[in-house]
């Protein structure tokens, strides 16, 4: 079965970290995680630390450069991820939809769903 990565996108300056969740949020999320785990779909998930603790590494013109966070020029950042194993893209989209719908209506949370390329051959060292 194919694997998919869902990248959870948030506005770090004015997003979920700044707003209180509604009273049922944690219960809804816990129920969804229990269901998706029991279904054998969820392989891994985690939130990410704030960009102020991150470093961007760029390879350009044969040189590396490093930029420490926070990345104020970026409005939307990846705030978490999930790796799902689903029968097809439609199933992965359904789980992603359900995940987003558990969030409070006053939050803006996006997701980018990408299939993992199982056929990619890593470069030889």
C-alpha cells in the first residue's frame, strides 16, 4: 500500500499556537488518533518545534549557507507532519480532511498531502 506524508501548515505568528482550543478539541483529536491508529493507517505523526529553534540550510553556487530562525519573512510554516499508509490517495485525503475538521473553527490550519515516492533510488555515496 502506498504511503503519504501530510505536512500540516500553520501561520506561526497568528495561528493555533496563539489561540486557545475549544473545550472538546483534545477529546476529538484523541478519538481520531485512536481510530486512525486502530485502522493501521497512522505510521508516524508529530508536531514540530517553532521556527525560532530551527535552521535553514541552503546549497547554492557550490556553497552552503545557514539561516537561524525565526523566519519572519515566512507567514506559513510546516507545524507538524503525519505519515499515513492508505490504499489510495482518496483514503489519505479523507483522513486528512477528518484531521483538519477536528480543529476549532476559529483556527486556520492547512495540509499538503504528498505520496511518498517508493521507487526513488537514493544516490550512491
